C-alpha cells in the first residue's frame, strides 16, 4: 500500500535538551490502520495535491476521503513506483514491469512509455526536485537511467546517461543540493553518485554490518531510506525486524548512530516521512521529528524523548479504511 497525504502542522512542546550526542525518539501518536493483510509501504507529502494513493494508480482526496482519479496501467502490469514532475508539474511517471509509463494528470491521459532502457522491473522513478524535467529511474537490472522529459518522450532521444549499480535497485533519492544521488539496493548496499557526470563517489557493500557496529542495540536487518540534510549531509536509516530505527551519518564511512526511534512499531518499518517544519537537520524544531509506517499497519508520529507529550497514542476512525478482517501473516514481505 502506498500512501500520499498532506500533514498539517500542529502545536508541539519546546525541544528538550539532551545530554547525549545521540538523540532518542519516542512515539507521540500512533494511527492503527486497517487494510486487511496490506501494510503501509510509503508515506509522502505533496503540497497543493492532498492526495492519497492506494494500489499505486488510484488517487483519493484526503479531505473528503473520496476517490478523485484512476490511472490504469495495461493488464498484468504492476506499478512499483511513481513520481510527479515535468515543466508544469502535471507529468506522472510510473515504473511498471520493465517500462516507464507517463500520464498527464490534468487529462488523466496516458502520454507514452519508455520500453528499451530497462530489461527488468523498474522499481524507482524520481524527478530531480529543482530540475523537474529530469527523471532518474532504477531497476532490478542494476541500472540507473537519466532522462530529459522535455517535449515528446522516447528512449532514443531522451536517455542522457546510464549508471551501473551492479545489483537490483531498491530506493533512490537526492542530496547535496540535489546534485548527488544516493541508491539503496535489495541486498542492503549503499552507493552515492554525481548524477550529472554519471560517476560513483562512494560505495558500501557491507553497509549493514558497518551500521550494526555503530550502535548498541540489535543488528541492523535492513535499510528503510536515507535522509538528506544541508550541503552534502546524508543519514542512512536502518531498522530491525522488531521495529527499532537508527539514523547513521554517511561520510567517508558510516558513523555512530545519531538518532534512535524505538517503541512505536512491532514489525518491519517500510517508510519514513520527516517533519515538514524541520527538513535539513536532525535537530528538530519544537521536538517534532516525523512519521513512520510499516508492516504492522501503524503510522507513528515521533517526538524527542523527554518531551511532555511523548508516548501518547490515538486511533483516528476517520482515517481508517474498514476492510474485512483477514489473517495477517507474520513475516516480512519480499518483493524480489
């Protein structure tokens, strides 16, 4: 399940003073969803488009909780990732099997598809934030492809460069003033790239063991995401099967954990959404840190431990979609 929603700012207590250089986060609120045997796979926030995406190609208005559009791929095509960009901000790109499909969000019309750049499932598509005509895709075939989506889109004229990761791409994102790219893989490796020059800068084939050595809790079982700060700052977010998260700074190596999120989840965490008021630093304004979602079906809102409102929880019936009760399988989902 993939969710996109707008989160309104709320009042919060003053930021507590911590004596330790490593911040420990506590749960401020939890929202227990009820989607049968599905789980929270991604949370994102899009200003001016308060939509909730479910099953990848349907859109809901989260104010009225009504479906507002449906963008359907071809039969037997599974959508793994989507992004919105283009010169007008109305171009939707989606990774579907080995293709990249494009729609115009205004007309909901399918525009074109790229079919020759990847030979296996396209797991990631991301528009460059400050260059919305630039699109980078990642695939199980181990390739990252850079496209220019200006004008009519095709493989031959709009593929600008290819970067070879060497193994199946899980997740990508931008940092360093959006001039650099980070890439996580399905075998839990991390690499960073200068995407303009199609050049790899750092590579950590043993990222999970390096992170595990840099905190005193359980071993890191998987990576959820990366968090980009100002300048070239980057944190790798690792998780355990019991639901604990750690933020590890990335430089020439992977450093000691700088923030720990513990006590909110009971299973694998799939997504992190930083607080909209505090992008760019692990020092959160007013103590607010962000949201997380996972295979336990919970959405957790985190705040620095020691704040007066920490460890409260609630369930909002208005945000829960009722489904027939199904038996939950207690194991991690493996897409590949």
